[in-house]
C-alpha cells in the first residue's frame, strides 16, 4: 500500500514536454497580441476622428469635400497611416451626410501566415 501512495505523489505535476507545450501556446498568443495591438490602436484613432466630426460646430452645413478634408486632416494628426482617401465614402441621405470608412489591414504573422482585419465605421453629420 505504501508503494502505491509513493507513486501517486511522484506523478503529480506537468512533465517537461507539457510545460513546453504550455509555453509555446502562451508565446503564440503573446505574439498575436503584439502584432494586432497597433492595428486596433490605430482603429481607435480612426473612430475618434470620425466622432469628432459630429461634435464640430464649424462643420455644420459643410459639403462633402470639406468633410473629407477635415477627416483626413484629423487622421493625419492622429498618425493614421492605413486609411487612404479612397477608403472614405460620403453620401447624402436627406438632411445628413453619411461618412463611411471601410478598410482592411493585412498583418504578417509567421512566414506565409497573415491576419486580415476589416473595419467598417459610419457616422452621420448634418447637411446644408
């Protein structure tokens, strides 16, 4: 009986291979977060630039060209590099302009594996 209880005490815990699997998994998750964090941080700047158009009283009644210029200037100030002017569409819908920013980011991960992250944000600003 003592031999059985001694073996149970020796067999508790993870083996070296199990620890290696755990560390590899943690490493992959950490590397994924490190690669994707800048993309989502930049997207936060895009959404804050869009939302600032709503509260800007100087842009009330502005045309589509003025709205596009104001948005691109704000994104330039916020150091947004991944959104180009072609990614911004402005459509009039009654008494409002609907401003849409739709873009994709490809983030390289390992060798030939990449992440594709898509963003699509829309705000409405009062028209003339």
